[in-house]
C-alpha cells in the first residue's frame, strides 16, 4: 500500500478496507478482553 505525503492510503480497494475493519474489530475485542481480565485481577487483589 502506497502512502501519500499526508498519510492517506492511495490504494483504497474494498477488500483492503474490509480486512482493515475486521482487524480493527478483532484488536478492539482483544483489548476489551484484556481490560476485563485486568479489572477482575485488580478486584481480586483488592479483596484479598
């Protein structure tokens, strides 16, 4: 993928944008899962 000077992608095909959206969604799910685990750990350590 080629980038122009302002940082926007020059090659914007629908498959690339769909893959990027799927990867962003997966990353958000993984980050939310990690946040839930960290919250549960902090609560269990606080109660101990």
